[in-house]
């Protein structure tokens, strides 16, 4: 069983990204969403080929390491505000 905060997070994602008719299909049919569906709806940002996850992760991590920390802090704050107060 999920804790309340996890359930709230799932509900927030469903309300924000999934059209009501599609959400009811997922709930009613207990269907899992494919990675392609999640990407198309904007729930995930990247799709990675099987077996390439760690390589892609290292490229993204390297971009963060080489980036400007103040800019990342501003983006993180903006994202958190949008998620929390959307």
C-alpha cells in the first residue's frame, strides 16, 4: 500500500498530464502506461534504448556537472514551485 504522499503525487501527475478519458481507462483496466505513451504526454523527458541507460545517464550527469549551478538552482526552484503550486 502506498503512503498518502505517494498517492497524492500520483494523483497530481494524473490530473496534470493525462486526459480524463485516458485516466479512467488506466484506472478501470488496471493498465500500465508504456514509456512511449508517457513521453508523448510529457510525463517523462527522455526515452533511452535498452542497455543504454547508464551511458545516457552519465551524459546528462556530465552536462549538470559542467553547467552553471546558479542556473540549475533557479530551474529547480521554478520546477518545484510549479509542481507544488501548479
